């Protein structure tokens, strides 16, 4: 599939990755609908968006957040945070990605927030992905695929990935298995080439003990604001 690419910001050569994240975080403001609640993802790029959102906080009702970390940042900046369960639909969800392909399919979960991210994305009409150009790929699978798993199932899930040619490892934090906001573990899987993201997400989501697989094919992006050395480009899918 092809997608139109149009620069919306002037050429900005030699910007650091951090500066590109700031640019796309700011560019995402134009998708925020005044008077509404905005869906907010997780990660270093989203942190830039949250900082930008704080400058227009009086123009929005608040946010639904995808992680404890984003909730803390939103609240610290004076933005009201609503529970996802108390809001039926959101017009827009803004989040980063670890990889995004040319169809808007993504790998997410590098920040271990994939389950809540998928939930908030599912209740949103539009997913706007904000990312620097290193995240754009032809095929998903180079970034280790995060999968949130109930702890008693991790060994079995790792064996199931081995049968697909992948190597799974439980993510550690300070020497212990990382515990997500939902009390589960993360298995990161390397060695996968995900040629059919829809089929892959469907398959892995059915394995017992898998809470969420980090492939976002059903909750794919409709727009990607990509930070590049020639400015912020808008990809539509
Ligand atoms: C968190 C995510 C993030 O969106 C993803 O890891 C990208 O993060 P960053 O903007 O820090 O590169 O999925 O679970």
C-alpha cells in the first residue's frame, strides 16, 4: 500500500533523536480536539506530547492515560486524568511505537504498557502515531516483540515462540522479572519476521496466558507523524 507523505514543518537538518521526538510531540497537538478528552500513550516520545499538551490544557477536558507513568506526568502538569472505564469513546489516541510499517501496523510495548495502550487505542476513533524515522520499517520484527503474559504461562509461551523460530526472554528490572501495571510479566521475543501482522496478532492472542501481544494490527495507526531530518512528515494509512 502507498501512502501520501507531506512535510508539514520546515527542513530541520542534524536534529538529535530527542529533538525529533519533541517536534512530533508538538505536531500532534493539531489532532487534539478542543473541549474533548484525549487518549494518551506511553514512552519518551509521548512525554514530549504531554509536555506540549500542558500548554493547551485549558482547551481540553482532560486525558485518558495508558500507564501509571503517563498518568503521573499528566497530573503533575495539571491535566485531569479520567478512567478509561468512565469514557465510552475518544476521538483521538496519541502514542509512540517501537516499529511502524507502511500500512500503519506497529510493534509496541517497549515501555511495558502495551495492554493499556491497546485498550485505550480500541476505544479511540483515530490512532495518531508519533515517532522518529528510525521506527519506520518494511517488516515488523527487528525490535524484540513485547508480549504481556501471566507469570505461570511464561515458560510455555516461550516454547510456543521457539516453535515459530523466535527466542523469548522474560524482561528483567533490577535483576527481577519486571511486573507491569497489570501485575503481569513481559516476554520479549527476538528472531521473528512478522510478514502478516493481522494473522500473527490473531494467532498469538489466542495462546493461553497471553494477555496482550505487542503487534498492533487491529488497533493500527491511521496517521503517523514521523520526525525526519527533512522535517515532520505525515503518513496516512
Ligand atoms: C510503551 C510503548 C512506546 O510507545 C514505545 O516503546 C515507544 O517508546 P519511545 O517513544 O520511548 O521510543 O509502546 O509501551
